[in-house]
C-alpha cells in the first residue's frame, strides 16, 4: 500500500458524508419489461459515491450481449447498464467491465467488475482492483465481493489542509446487481501535513 499525492481539492468530511448519503438514497431504476422477459439477464447499477468522475474502460463479454452498454457517470451519481442472453441463444449473460475514477491528469483508480447470469446456476458478481475486465469476470462469486483501494491518496482541502482518502468498493450479485464505490477519509491533517 502506498500514498499517492493527487492534485485537486477534496471536499470536507461533512460535505462528503452528506453527498454519499444522498447518492445512496437515489432510487434504483426498474429493469425494462423487455429485458426481464429474456431467459437470462441482469441489470447493474453503479453508485459513484465519490467526488471523482467515473469512466468506462474496456469491456469483456463471455456470453450474451449488452442490452444497455455501460456508461460513465459524474461524481455522486449513478449509472445503470444491462445484459441478456443473445438472440436465438438461451445461454447466459456473463462478462466484465473495467472502470476508472479520474483523480487528476496523471492518476486514476482502476477497478473491474465481473457480472454473471449464467444459463444455469446462480448470479455472481465481483470487484477487483484491475484494468482487465476479464479479471473481474473470473473473480465473480455468488456471494459478491468487496475491496479497499491498495493505495491511499493525499489531497488538500480548500484551506490547504492535507487529507488521506481511499476507496471502498462493493459488488452485490443478483438479477439487479449493485456496485458501490465510496470515497472515505482516512486522516485529516493540517497545513503542516500529517
């Protein structure tokens, strides 16, 4: 685990707590009826409980097809994507998506999500710290998973005080899968550092 200095301004702990709470309160969208009529399907909602923009990296489809392809989202927002078995193919909807949080011009936090709704068996999900969408797919389990970023990130607040933050990520399997990425303050400093 390392500490990586990033350029920017972190929001206060109080504002972060309020924004995270508000993001978690956003209702999950209902899956379209056309999607739920498919043999195998999933809809995944990612809640970006961070002050950073979330972008899509590479994608990997093992079986099935995108119903609604993955899209990035703004800070403290959510995005939803979905997949189903292919046309004239009763197989499942399985694969992975790589994501990246834009921290500054030189730094990103990368993670991959694996999602499966196989032809037989349980829905599975996983989240791993990787740029490879297939790594998320291969890690998927019916219990889901969670991770904490390997690095912590040092960033200043509006008063010039340094803060250490990290990211906590959770993947919850099911037909309506849930992914949460939460920014957490580890330590607050002062103008002289930690």
